[in-house]
C-alpha cells in the first residue's frame, strides 16, 4: 500500500487515478503513470480532511504488491508532486493537527515495538486515550488549585486563615494520591514494554547454562562437566506473565590464566553492571556457610539479587524460598526444573510487577513519562511543605505551575521542539 497525505490531493489523485474517488469508499481503480498509461489495478481509498488519520487529505493505493510494480507506482506518485515521508511523519502530522496527543502518538510506535501480546494490549489502551485522560484530569485539578492559591495572593497575609490552609492541604493530598496511582500504573506499563535484564552469574560449573536452558525451555547453552565451558555471554528473551525478561548467561567467575576465558569474565562484569537484576548461582554441595565469598562481595549492592542454591536433586532437598541479608534465596534444581516456578515468580516480585494493578488496566509509559511523573511528584511534595511550616503562597504557586507544565509536556501541550524531533525520529517510515 502507498499512503499519501497533504492539504489538497485533488490534482495528484486525478493524475494517478484519472479522478478524485468518493470519500471513505473503496473504489476499484486503474493506477496510471504521468502519461496516462495503466501501471496496475487495485483499490483506492480517499479520506477528505479533517476526517482522516493525519487530519489532512489522505489517499491510499492498494495494488497487487509486487516490488517492481509498486516501485513504479511510487515513482509516478513522486513525479506527480508527492515526496517521500520522513520517519513517523504521518503520526507527527496527526499530532500537529490535534487528531492525537503526544502520548497517543508514542503509543503507535510502542504497539509496533511490543514484544508480547500483553504489551501490545497495554499500548492500545494508551492509544485509545486512557493515559491521556488521567493526565488531563490531574492537570485540571492543578489548574483549579492554582486559581484558588493565586486568588488568595491578592489578599494581605493577615487575612489568610486556617480555612484556606486546610483547603489547600486537602487539594494537595488529593492530587498527590492521584499522582501516585498514575505513576504506579505507568511503571507497570513501562515494565511490560521494556522488560528487565537478568544476569546469571556464579562460579564455573554452578549450573548457570543449565538454568538458562531450563528458563527458556531449549538447549541454548552447552552444558558439560568441564569448568569454564561458557566463554561468552548468551542472551535469550522469555515472557513471564507477559513481561519480557532478557536473560543473559555469563562466563563463570574465577581466577584463570586462559586469555579467552579472561575476556569472557570481563564481559561478565560488564553485563552485571548493565543488568536490572542478578541471579547468583551457587552449587549447594560446595557452599560453605561461614566462608568468605569473593563473588558475592564483588556483586553490586544497588541491584536486586536472588541467590540460587542449585543441585538440590543431589541431596534430595525440596525447593523453597528463604530470606537472606542480601535478599531472597531459592533452592532449586536447574537440571530437573524443580523450583523453577518459584524463581519465575520471585523475578517478577523483585522487578516490581503487581498483577493486581495489571488487572485494573494499565497504560503504556515510556521512560520520559516516568521521569516527568517523578519530577511532578517532587514539585507537589515541595508545595505541600510550603503549607506545613511557613505559609509561603508565592513559592507554592510557582511549584504548582512547574508541576502543571511538566504534566503538560507528557501529552505534548507544552513540549520543546527538540523533544518532538527526538520522539518522531525513532518511528519507522510510513507511520
């Protein structure tokens, strides 16, 4: 299909089709070149402004689909006055013509990029405007409070009584509560889209490759009794409850003189730094409870960590979860799969996934949305502090204004041009 959008497509339609089709009807048509010769036959759809995706006249030509004939048709469209679209230009025009807001525009790209069906459904919710509605409700509440605060500024300080203070506090608490609900839903939606990066680390022969194979249910990594078999990182993506989990099997950590194995260990440390979560695998038969663990000491303390005691099948132990100082510990067998479901659920728990919230309906949020919501929360908390000690209305009013502007940047009502360029440059051609 070839899609053309512009302010007036009457002349171009007459060159390509010999006529302007009836709006919003599928017409069987001859596709012509600039000399009037038939190139192909197919379906023509014409949408008259403003009743189209972009808000402009839109002409869609659906041919037989062969690359040669479609390229010929495209060449003649360009000769008739059209030009090639930029990445995301159709959606960008829809945004500029107020057919959709910025959240909905980004949702188009998110639907295309979705790696799970749950993520696609969540992105569709945002495209339908649910996320935008929640943001706009919050903006409306902020505007109402700003009107009250700035009206109060017109009165002398000695006339500001406790009634006004209590009313402002009440409104701020309501706004803060709504903001927390939106942020939680946005975080869950972002998790559906981005997923989490999980690094499997441990000493050689602890069973890291077996654990990877067990999680992804295929033989992606070679498993042998020879220490140091895994020399490089192996990455696979699985879906747990709709969440994309990017699992990376790494080289075993130990002192070695092998140059190739050393390179693999260097990559392991790099993977750990970039991971969102670490699975530290220990052979339960070689674990020394009171001994110093150099691998454990080298792991970053700022990342969620699950300690896995593997090979419980060799000592006839049942799978279980315990809580350690460094976080949860799971006893399982990577060889037989016993306890793997406990691990899957604990990965979701540590990632922050809340199935109850998911059931209430999520909307897809990108990292910039989360950063904006975090900034809004900071402004609201500062505004609340202005009412607790000295009642500083001027500063409070400014914090509310900044919070409103930040929220408006999410939907695109108040957005810098360079941000728009960054967003739409990531779209594919034709969207």
